[in-house]
């Protein structure tokens, strides 16, 4: 079974530039998460989708971050304009349904450095 | 704010020794999960324990859950150098009918060969 795919793996941009990360979840997984993980910390939820609807985006800095999940499959996370403090790993994860017992599968992450 | 908090923040042991990590949380949960993260990689699910379970085993892993103390522990027996990684607990909470996993800061485990 293919895992959660993310790209690009690494990205270096200057502050005020924009960047987009792509995620392809495991086939058939209805729930998709984007997490931000700053070095030395645990992952922080940015946004959760159930199919193509947003379930929770309360911690998404909406003035600069946006995310979409068209057709309930792939998802894109965009940052525009980027700030130095956005340097982090952006993790995408997916889960089969909305039942709490399902395992969450993570991608390898997209590493962002803002200079 | 993060729900689960692991301790210790860092743990250094010799190969063959046991490693114990603890996780404390603040509000009621549906379940608690432990994940491992190798340097530069994504998180890998290790084990899930439900709120009505007290102990669970998976290979060299043993997880306990004490809901009265709002705490969980992860024991890795007979550790190996390959166990070197960060370990996170994630507590599951329901929000608006959906499931929101919230992670702690993690325990960094180093196993010396």
C-alpha cells in the first residue's frame, strides 16, 4: 500500500516569497491533516479536512496560510507571504475515516527554510 | 495549546537497557497514541490505547494508561541503537464530531551501541 506522498521534500525561500506544498493521501482516506512542526517541538495541527470540507482550521494563520482539498483527494498548503518563523517541517497525514480508533499515517514532510 | 506532554525531554541509555517515557494530559480523551519520529522523517504510528484499556503490548513495546492520573507510559524493552528517535504521544479528542489528534513536545531517546 502506497503511503502519504508529499512534495517538495525541501524548499528554501526568501521572506515575503510564496511557497506551496502538495500532499497525496493514502487512497480511500477521507480525513487529511496538515501539521506544522518547528524544530524541537511536536507537530501542531494547522487544518483538518474531511473529504473536501474543512473540519478544523482554528490554528491556521489565515492571513498568510491557505489550504484546499479539491475533489477530496490531493491537498495543497500555501504560504504567502512567508515569514522567518514559518521555517518548519510541514507534515501531511491521512486517516481512513472519522472514527477515533483509526491509525493516522504521516508523510515524510516538506522542510521549509525561510531566509 | 498542546494536550499531551512527554517527559523526560531527553533520555540517553545503553543498548540492552529499558527506556521509559511518560505522557501527561489535561482533559478527557477517547484514546492515546504513541508515535516515533526518526531524524528528518515523518511520524510512524507505534500503538494506540483506548480510554477503557489499561495496558497494551506490541513486540518490545508496552504502553500503560491511567485515566485517573491522566497519564500514560511507553516502555521499550531491550533497547537497540535503531530505537534512537523522538517519541510523541498524541491524545485524541473529539471536536465537532471529528477526531483531532494533539501532540506533545516529545521525548528524544538516544540508545548508545
